[in-house]
C-alpha cells in the first residue's frame, strides 16, 4: 500500500473551491488542524459562524477528495465555526503542521461557563456498544471514592442510560430558575432521561440537540464540583461538536474495545478532540478479556491489547483494562454500579485505579497538586 503524505492531502484539497471566496479551501485558509497518522487523516474546515449551516456540502467534498487518495484508510473532516477575531493569524496558508506531529495547541475556551465547576471531563467513544456509559458511571463514582465532589451529565440525547445505571427515577425539582440535579451514591446527575419516558424515541434534529445540551449544562444548579463527568453520545456528530466547541473541556477519556473495527472509530474520536484542542487524558479498553466464573482464567475473546497499542501509537496514556465480567453488567443493569456497591471487588478496583489516573491528569491540567480530600480552590 502506498504511503499518503501531508503534501498529498493538501494537493487534493486544493481541488476543492470555496464558492463564496472563489478560491480553493487551502488558499482561502479554511483547513486547520491537519492530522495524519498511518493512513488515518483528520482536519477541520473552519468557516464564519453565519456560514456554518450552508457549508456541510463543502465539508463532504473535502472529505471525499482526501478519501480517494491511495493509502488513505479513513478520513474525518469536522466543520467548525469560529469568529475571525478569536483566531490568531495563521502563518502557513491555513494548514497547521504542528498539530499533526507535535502536541495540540492550547484549546479555545467556549462561551459557556458553569460557575462552581472546576473541571469538565468528557467520556467518549467513536461508536456505540463499547460500554462507554458503564465506564463513565464507574469513573465518576471512582473519583468520588477518591474524595472529589463529582457531577455526571448524561449528554447522550438519543440513548440516555445513566438514570437506569444509577437507579434514579422521577423528575428533577426546580431550584429558583434552574433544575436541581438528582443524586445517588454521592454524585449529582442530570439526564434528558429524567425529562422524557424511558421508551420515548428522541427524533430531534441538530439544533434541538444542541439546545438541550446547552440547557443541561447551564440551566442546572450543579453547585460546587471538583469535576463534572460528561457521558458523550457515541460518534463525532453535532452533539459532540456542540460539547467540544462550546464547553471549556479540561480533557477527555476515549473508550474502546480491543477489536480493530472499534479501534478505527476510537481513532476518529481521538482526532476530533485533538483537532478541537481538547487534551485526551487517555484510552480505556473495555471488555478487554472475559473472566471464567469457575477458574478465573482470562480469555481475550475480542483480541488482546489493541487499545494499549493504539495509545502507544497516538502518544497518549493507556488508562487501564476493564474485563467483560458478569458482575459489571449485572450491577449496571440493576442500577447498583459496582464501584458504589462492591468497591473492594477486583472489578471495582480497576475503575478506581483508572479514576486515580484521570484525577492526576485533571490536577496537572488545572495546575494543582493532588488532593486527598475535597476543597474549594480559589484562583485569582
């Protein structure tokens, strides 16, 4: 297989013309954050906010032009909208080489702010069915076990599962002009699942999804939190972009299973965060192996070490392996998550170890030392 280069990608994109500017997308300065790793290509098409809705065809043209190149395995093109005043001058004709090979540049802060919340961490996956929500719940509980004040936002509008996993029912109360988050096992929680029936089909278009996510972030009385964990919807669509563009994320955790088909999508999720300048704290490999109930023998039924190898190639932290174990599945379905109800079990200890690593990343990102107990940090 021929090896695609950054120059190949740029050359392909020069064949796509921005109809408004009358120039190709490279010379018009629309292409940013070009990432190229082992045949997987990612970049953003950055336009003015008022042009955003009409530029989806241009994004698709860019993606298809690069996909046709020999040696390209996958392409992820993200449409982003930022006001020109917020963007520094680009010295290199619109493509940023440093983002592809070096570490991501500091992220832009979104316009949304949540008073009292020190850190916001997204838990994401490139596709559904990898146990992302199970990881998000037990990560939140693990951080709480380690002494942090934790909130959990279920941002999976189309498939909210956090209420069931935490054993929460009913509707949230109103506190002043804001919703009061529901609470169980010591963590504050908000989900669209509290506001609609469990079997209701959420047939919403992009703007409705974005509005709902914005309200769950800003119209909820979260209070003082050390960290808000956000269970993201799977994939890299409108809902995910709303979060990474409008919310000042401290970092992200990517969840995958070991098989290659899941890892391909996980790479896309990683690329989305990298291109939008959100630090990826690391990768969690869920369903890493099956533990035989009788003998305790490990069986790597989905392959062994795929996520670990991916983390090494991407240069990010490998946070840990979570086994495919009956107790994890049963406690999630029953609303009694394993970290809360069996914290000394081997499976729960794995989640708590992952939480400790994530906590260290949070402290490093915020410039604070690791804390043994929750406290309010006031920074001038």
